[in-house]
């Protein structure tokens, strides 16, 4: 008797969860997970925090232990790359020439860092942060107190800056926009994070474009300065670039599947090919609750969509429709974001972002609550998730009134 | 290795050997015990690993404080023995402990 095989390309949050969900949903066939990393799937968010700060090792960051996969009979092909998908005969060709047949295929190819294509980009000393090895590389260069320049004031840049500053390094963040987190938060929230990072002793350089990573005079293979377009120079023992990611769509594209800022899937994580699903950072998917298509870079998205993808493979479809949420840890701050603030036209504050380290920015669109940035406000975060699910918008004067318990928003 | 017993809302019982130093949440994830979602992977950001701890063991597990306590005020059906299982690090003394899983993590 032949057994059905499900092959999962990508061994990170989406791939790992999809494999577990397949077993949960009683997939009896083989499950093979192919990953280009040399480790079993690990949690990525701690890379810029606990792993960089040396508080946890990579072995402690595994999503599930090896024994789990053995028990569930989930096979891994690590350190391997897929070169091609051949949909006609339902095979994969690996980069090393091996051919692998599939009955069902899941694309969990994730995203890769956007590279800064400027003079000096290839020099030693220029780092990116996506895989655990990137962090290991950075850590081998952290002896003594270092001058570190971080290019990009987004979440990755700021989290990395906070971790390295806590280790005692001199950290400068250079951001091209006039404020940090410009793409994702309201100006009030950006101003708050700028204050916090400056209070920690991090130098923020805003509204400045990086022009070149300048080679060191004593070693032309290594960069030791960052030159901006206005001529200013920043000394750097270490440069870390965090300017966003791009979805890995090439395999899907080459296989003739539709892509457009991600692999195009429906609300059941299915591509146009009935035997191919996709999940995680790499997908462009519809969200019925938000009435729009999205590509999200987050763990909850990877996990929820993977569950839906596994259900489709098992032919018991579960619709993926959830309100997005995100988190970020920087210094002593836990930022929890409920909802998706895209298109907001009003911000209501609860607490004062100018003082202390605790407040909420609620986002409204046409008088409807669509999201909240909760800074050290776990209760408001939890409440906002429920408000969004129930489509409740409290009155604005109540949202901003600290004397009103947010639990009351859920009443009546 | 301490044995932790998980009881879900419908009364289903599951036992898991959990390494000392791992969390009660890890024990559920590693053994595919349903009902604990652990969306944030255990960094106290999502409150989808809510459990009720057997009262006898509260002196051993301790009670929630700080961020965890705040989150627990807004979970579905909070009780005095509510904890986020990602914040309970298993020790030898927890051998035989029972945790109950709520009906919903939302």
C-alpha cells in the first residue's frame, strides 16, 4: 500500500505548526519538512532579544523538541534547499539534485531580509538579523564596548538597539524617515519610543539616508564607518541592517502560481493548485473581518494560517479570519498591538506618552475602533482584542478616561 | 521527571512528563494537548495559555504578578487560581500537579 506524502517547504513557525496540525487533524501519511536552516524550527522573535542578550541559547528556543517530531513521525530534511517545483508530475527538485515526490505540498517559505544595495554592502562588519546564525555572528564581534550602528528604526532595529545597549555598547540608530516606526504606528507612539531609546542612551539619527559603508583604512575588506548622503560619518565596529523583509515567492512564481506581494491564497490558505497550500509571512491572503487582502509578518499569523492550511490538506477546511496582533519587547517595555491600524483617521490616547512608560493609543477609522498600541498595558490589550472581535467601539471620552475600568467597555 | 496532569474543559485527561526548567505550557505543546494555544510561544504576550492550577500546588507554583496578573484580569473566566502556564516553570515539587484548561482561550 502506498502512503500519501505531504511535503512542507520551510521549517520555521508556519512549517513547524503546519506539521503538528496535520497530525492533530489526523493526517496519516508521511510528513517531510524541508528547511534551509541547519536547526529544527526555533522561535524567531527572541533572536533580537534573549538570544542576542545571551539570556537563552538556541537549544532553548526550539519551537518543539526533537522528541516531539520523532513521536509524531515528522521527518526533517535540514540544511537543504528546494530548487524547483514540478507541478505536472508533482515532484520537487532539490538544489543538490535529489528529486522528491509529493501528494500535497505546503509552501511556508517565509521572507528574507531586504538588503541595502549601496557601496560597501558586501564588506565584513555589515550584518543582518533573521536567522540564529546571524545572531551568533554578531555575538562573536561583541567583545568589550563596541560602536554599533543600526540602519533602520523599525521593530527589528529598535529591539536590537535596546538589547545591545543593555549589554553596554554604544548604539546609534539611523532611520531614513523623520520618525521611527513610521510605517506602523501613530506619531505619538513614535515620539514615545524615540524618548525611551534616548533615555536608555541610544543615539537616534532621523531623516537621514545611508550612502555607503566605508572600508577601513587598515583593512579594506571590512567596513568601519557609515557615511550618510549629507556627508556625516558614524564610526562602527559593527553595522546591523534592519530595513524590512521580502516574501520568498520565487518557487511559487516559477511553478506558475499567482504571486503579488506574496503567494496568492484564499481564506483557506489554498493556492490555485488543489494540491498546494501556503502559510505564513510568504502569503498574500484575504481577511474577511477586515475586508481586505494582507501580507503579515507575525508569529500569530503564521500559526493560525498554518492551521487552516493543514485543515485544507486534510479536506476539512477551516477559514482563516482573525484580527491580527503583534508584540515587541524593547528595554523594559512590552508593546502589544491588537488589530491592524491601516487607514486610521483618528488616534485617542489613554495615559500620557510624554511621561513614564505606560499608555494606550487607540486607532479609529470613521469612528470605528480598528486597533490599539498598548505600551505596558496588558489589560487594555486583552480588552481591545475582545472589543475588535465583538465589533464594539467605546465612546471616545471613555477610552481616554483613566478612571474608567476598560472592562466596562465590554458591558451592555 | 515531574508528571503534570492536564484536564480539558470536557473532562479529558492527559499526562505529560515535563523536564524540570520547562514550563507547564511547554509540556502541553510538546504533547499536543489541545486547549493551550500559546500564540506568543511563551513570552507572556498573549494570554492564550491560561490554566487553573490545583490549589494544593499554589504554594509551589506561586501566584501571578506584574504583567501576567494584569493579563489574567481580562481572560475568559478568571479565577483565583488562574495562571498563564508559560510562566510556571516546572520543579520536582510539581510532580503530580493537575492543571485544568478553560473552555476558551479568548
